[in-house]
C-alpha cells in the first residue's frame, strides 16, 4: 500500500479514504451530531418487548455486536444502558429491543415514530470477540435474545457453525424466532411451561447438544443473570469456554461511576469499559445478583408512579 | 486612591447557618455585598512584587482587578479577570486560594490575607447579575481545533482559542457540559446555574459544544483530524474511581464517590421528587480526606444521614481538602475519624452494608510525599456502624482515549505524558492537560493547563502558517 498522503495537520487527502467525507456528510445532513436520535420505527414484539429503530449515524457507523448505548428519553430521565440489537450503516440507524419494565423504559416506550430521544450515546463497551470461532452455541433467554441475535448473525456471516438455544417463560413472550432460525444450523426453542417448543430450561437443551457430541469453541449466553449463571455452571462441567454479557446498574457507561463493578476471577472489573462480555466461569454471579437488587424497592415505586402517570394520561 | 483598610481580619463571608444549611442544597456561602467587596478590596496594598499573581495558575492580574473593586469599578474589574480566566465565578468558589494567591499575600505577615477568592467571586457574580456587557465573538481566523471533554481544562482551552478567532468544537461524553463542575462538585458549593451561565458565555464566544460524543468510541482522535481539526486538546479528566481492594467493597451500600456525587448532582437526586435512585442512609462512612470526600460527606448529611464520618488514614493536618470545606463540614456535624484506616466492609446476609471495620493508625517517618507515613497500630481494630460506605480515595484517567489513539504515550498510572507546560503529547498536534495528565488534582490547575495548551496550539498553528 502506498504511504498515505496527508497534509501538514494529518488530514487525509486520499480520495479513496472515505471516512472524512462520510462524517462531514452526516454532520451536514443532521446539522450537528446530537440534534437527531429520531425514532424511525417502533413495533411491539410481544406484550412487554418493543423494537425501536433510531436515527444515529455516528453510532451506526461504529457499532459492533455486543456493544451498548446509553439513552435518556426526556430531559429529566435516568440514563439507561441498552445493548444494540441491530444497526444499519447505510441508513445510519440502530435498533434497540427492550423490555418495558422500569420508569426509564416506560418513558422510552412513550416516544412514537417521528419523536426524538433526548440523549443517545455510544457505541459503548467492547464488541463481542468472535474472531476465529468455528462452532458456537448461542444461548438467549427472554429479551436477551435480542442481543444474542446480532452475535449469532455475525458468527453465521463469518462462516461459523451456529447452534442457537433460546428460552422464554411462555409462548406469548417468544421473540425473533424466524430471525434465529434463518441463521442457525441447529435451533432449539424452550419454554418454561411447555406452551411452545420444548418444555424446559435452556440448560437442558444445551446439555443435550453437548452430550450429542457437539464440540463448541465457545458458548455465548445472554439473558437473565440467573440463566447465565446456570449456563456457566453447566458448561464448566464440560470444560466449554463460556462468554456472558453482563448488564449491571450503570450511569455514565464510560468508566466513571464504578456502579457497574463486578468481581471476575477475584478482580474488580467495570462492565462498561472492561466488558460487557466476561468469562462466565469467572464471574461472581451471586454478588452480581445481589447488587442488581440494590434499587429494587425504589424502582418498584418509580414504576408504579410512572404507570399511574401514563394511565392518567391515557384517560 | 481610596483609603486603605488596615483591618487584620478578612471581611467575614456571609454564610447560611450550619444547622440550617446541612438540611438544604442551597449555596453555603452567600457572597459579599458591594460594600463588603469594596471594603475588602481596600485591604490590598497593591504591593510591588505582587506574589499573588505568580501563585495563580492562570496568572490573573490580581492587584489590577482588586484596585478596580476598591474604586468600585466592577465592570473594569471583570474586564481584568476576563483577560485571564473564562470561569471567574467558578474559580472564586472552588480554588484552594489558601495554597495559591492568598497563601502568598503580604498581608499574611500580620493577620489574614486579602480575600482574593471572595472578591473574584463577587466581581463575577455582580457582572453576571447586573452587567449587560456581553463577550463578543472574535473575527474567525479560519482554523479549527477540537477539544475533548467539557470540564475545566477543556472549557478554558476552548475559551482562550475562541477569543482569538479559532473555531472550536468541544466533545463531551455526558449529556451536559461542565465535567466535574456538574457531576462532582455539589450545588451547595457551586450552583449549577452559575456553571451553565459561564458555559453560555463560552458559547457566545463561538465555542460549539457537542454532548453525547465519547471520543475513543463514537469518534477517534484520528477521525477528528480527518474531519479537518488541526489540533486536538485532550482534557478528559481522571474519571476512573479507585477502590481499596478490601473485603466487602461489592456489598450493597458501597459507592464510589463518583457514583454517589453523580447521582446527586448530575442526575439531580438532591431535588425533592427526583427519580434518580439513591440510598437514603442513616449512617455513612466516607473514606478519604480530599475535597471529593468532603463533598460526599456533606451531601450525605443533607440527604438526611444522622451520622456521617470522614475516615482518613493520616491526621487532621494532612487532610488534602480545601480548608474552608473542612471547616464547613465540621460545622455541619460531619465527624472526623482521622488516623483511621478501613480494613473491611461488613454486611448482612442479604448483602447490605452494616458496618465498617477500621484500624487506628500512628504516624511514622516521612514518606515520598513528605508526609509522615501512617502505620497500623496493632490490636486497635474497631467498627463503625454504618449502612453506607463511600470510597473517595482518588481517581485515575479514563483509559478509553489512549487505548484507541496510536502513539499516545501514558505513564504507569495511565496519565498522558506531555512535554511539560505546553501540554504537547507524544502525538504531533495532540495536546493534553488537566487531570488526565496529572491524575486527580484541582479545577484551577486544570484550567491553567488548558490555558497553556491553548497558547501552545496557537503558536504551532500560526507558526506553520508562516
């Protein structure tokens, strides 16, 4: 490759390097980097899970599976971390899939297509490392499937054999089934109550796949903490490397608050900058489960307040 | 020449009574009146060597502005301040004057120094509230500079460059500009309205602030150059909190001071009806002895904690906090347990903090910092019953930028290495200053670094234009 031609201040003058034009075009189009974040599409995937596509060219340009954003719906909203479910570099949009469960997500869900989020920052955290993986079992639980899907998709696109195991409480909560099927070499859908797919937990399906002789380079598990804990316990028995995606309480997402700290292999790690992916065999899940409850009462109160508020508005 | 005021004492600062203010978040000190300011200004001898100016990291012409206050020319005084500092209302409130300008004041030979900080604050406040003289944007010189981080160093650098015609864009990771001025320092010490107005002043000068952009993630330093910025100033601060690595630090109720203060200040948990979760504590131990520790302790008191301890491993004399903050904290009922070091945080079966186990310390020989080294006294363990522990033992620079910028050298603490005063890093056209270079320090030192870097950037760009 010929040396890059630059001027005195290092501005790339090589027209084949398109980065500069891209950024400038986006800034021109959006009249400033942050005056955007418009909701382009919104769709309910099940009674409590929503898919939202948002205009965010700078984030879409950089996003990789496994990374997250922090957003605020309104000027006085909390900062909420959500993992990026999909991105489209061409249209400059990202997709988020989230469960409407706290005051913050209720507020995000109150925005309709055409409205704008107050703040959206990212992509944060490290991308999931899929390099060199040839055969992987991706395990998703509940809304965690939304985050597992782009990783499974990336693995599939790079030619890896992808087995997917997804679990839900019951049939009406199932999301992204078709999307998973289309990129999986093997697909298992589990429900706790047996109302759809097979009855049982994801660990049962995973264990039967392993017992059937499947040798995975890695298991990637994303879902509720308790699910990731038991997936890790299961794979530990078989000595299969397991990556989990942690989603603890955080404020800034850039390493400043320390609220997202976890114990991993006896060391303190910050999920926002050191993760969110960690070796599931090293994560202290019991501690993470306890820390996750820190504001439970507060959140419950806030959720009730928010629900009442929206109920009132709806009337 | 107005008549000198030879009183040995500083004109006292009107202050909210301690037992009132420790239940509210309104500003503790109320500021001088016009009369008080004019009278205090007359205590300045306008001495020949003006040692105060040399002790000011941004080199304010201190006797110059004070003489104008003495002559009751407040616009003129503001004009003098404005030449050297873009944020006088902030400096007047948060600078450690006793170790800088006021520490060198000749009036200290006998009695108190001149109340330089209080006068600076008065002039800035008066100007903000009464004057309609607005800063004017300069004629653009056609050059673009990017600043990373809208904290004290970045804003100062941006302001100085904008004043001489540069098009400056400041990129800020959070949703609001101000850095530690908005997420760290509490409302009762530095009202956010004042920060906002000083930043509005910069915007009037033409500084553009882009919030919600994390350099190192959303954009990289290299991309900033590709976007046409000719120099980059990194003022990303030291945001990464340290913990002690003692047992129990992951219990519920243990906060980093950053998290605690961010929830209260940036996310407004101090406002009644706020939706930001924060623990309503009964008894709190704040570990550390700096300004951040004082801020956290005083916030905890205001949020209703009955007992608040400062736990610090050295003695009262070694507390690194500003003198005024220590005095205010004491007046407000914060209990100082100095020469005490935490050994473990203890919790109940549900994982909530119940107490902190501490050990008493004695002082040994001076260590590398010149301060006497604290040594554990054997068998002196005791516990303090608390439900919250706040770790305020310092912060390190955030690694995001240097991890994503090739050729940017850092030391073993993660601080960016610069060539000294100019702030030039190991990367051409990339400058850095403030806590990201020095590790956690003060607002004014960061401002000084921003100022020096601005002048070095100007010299470089003008030099190369030749």
